[in-house]
């Protein structure tokens, strides 16, 4: 080894050297390729975790439902008729489950005998201030982690702005194939939940393992839009609602009904407290999961498809407590069979 000035050389006289620019660029390129290869796997793992959490939420809701049945003998309904006010006391089935899913403090803020009717600013509809607190409370197990929509939306009721917390889970209001499109009406819809319903497990003659109790769906953005242009039909519902429009869409697709639409409603599942409103957690299964046909709605009338951000299908819990992933490709007749409690169908799903 010898030294020349301040420079150090090996005995062979070869100076040391670092990486060349080409070598650095090659390493960067290889690193980028590896990251690109790993990113889909990471995203898939995260979505699998979100889907599992969604499934666990449904299991907790169904466990609460079974505890409710043990205490009350029947499944929670969408309210009771109230002739004095002309509208039912339509607190949702999720609201009735509050004491069975560790939300007893919220449960005690609700007077279930008094009709809310959206009158959150009027004192003669119970304690309005307490009801507003309840309406705006986010319940974690009521939300699917794969849905990026806002969990709360402000709405105006009687000149009072109220914040409503939404949900991703709705109870079975029938298959949506009859002439009655008001899923929350005091009319047996063939499912397990409607106004004045008193359905026990013994009423589910198709079998509790063959009948949906709750299913997930997507929350809307809380706004309304004009008829054109067409928005994302997974979160916006078309107006108006009628069986004739549904049949036209099923035979001719979305384009067949566009000339008949008067607007789009983005308020699906934007509140969990009331079920009589089209914003509430009660659905039917008229269209197959994640259908390209939009939900249809007019006031309390609705014809629905359950929807999710999980690739390929949706989670649903059944009346026996099981949770299954239902593929988008499910055959329509088999899908409808899961929404009836006593239709006599045989489902292989």
C-alpha cells in the first residue's frame, strides 16, 4: 500500500469507486417493480381484513337480534301504526337492538311510543334534544369499513338542522316482487320486517338458514341530483319508484328508463334511527347484488339492490346467525328466495 499526497491507493494502483448512475437507476427500477408487484397483494390483504370486519359486524347485529327475540318473542319490526298522527312510530329495527349491542345509554334516550316523524325540532314529539343526540351518534358496528362515504349527514327538519348518522346494514323487507313498493308499510311484504310485524322464528318456514335477516349495502352521499347526467348508480337511487319502471329496467337496462326519471336521490342508508323513511335501514331484494340497475325510490317506496365495495359480492347474515358472502352472479330466482320467509322455495345458496 502506498500514499500519494492525500489520496489512498491499493498496491495495484487502482483507485476505489462507487456506484455508477446506470447501476443506481437499475436498482431504483427493480425496487419500483417489486413495489408494484407487492401493492396489489397489500391492497387485497387490507380488503380481506375489511370484509372480515364487515362480516363480524353482521354477526354482532344478528347476535343482538337473537337476544332481542329471546326477550320479546318476535323479531324487531320497523314500527307500530299510530293513527293519531297518521304515520307509524317508525323507529328502525337497529334502534330496537341498541340495548343488545352495548348501546343501552342511547336506548334510554328514545321514547319508542312517540312518533318521531322527522320532527326533531318539536318538543311535543318527545324530548327533541335527546332525539337529536341519538340520531347523530355513530355506531361503529353499523358501518362497513370498505364504504368510504361520510358517516354523518346534516338534514333540515322543521327549520332545524339535524346531523344523522348512517348505517351499512338493513333488515329484510321482502323480495320486492309484489305490487307494494312501500317496504315499510303496515303490509306483510313476505320478508321478516315491516310496520306492525310480529314475526317469530317459528314463522320462517323456509328455514332460518335459507332466509336473510340483515344484509350490507352502501350509504349515499346525502344529496339529490337532477335527472341528467347519470351519477354512480351504486350510491344514487333513481326517482320515481314503480314496479313498471323496475320491469322496464330489468328487460331493457338502465337506458330504457332514463327518459322517465325525474332525479337522483343520494340518501340511501344515511340514517339508522328511522326505517319508514327511504333513508332508513330497511331494504328489499328486487335487484341482484351490485346490479347495474339503480335502486328506485319515491318517498317511502323503494325497490332495491344490496351493494358493497367488496369485490364480487356482498355480505349477508341469515336468521340462523350465519354470515355468507353472496356473489354478484347469483341467479335471480335463487336471490329472491333468500328474501322470503315462507315462499316454499328451495335455495342452494
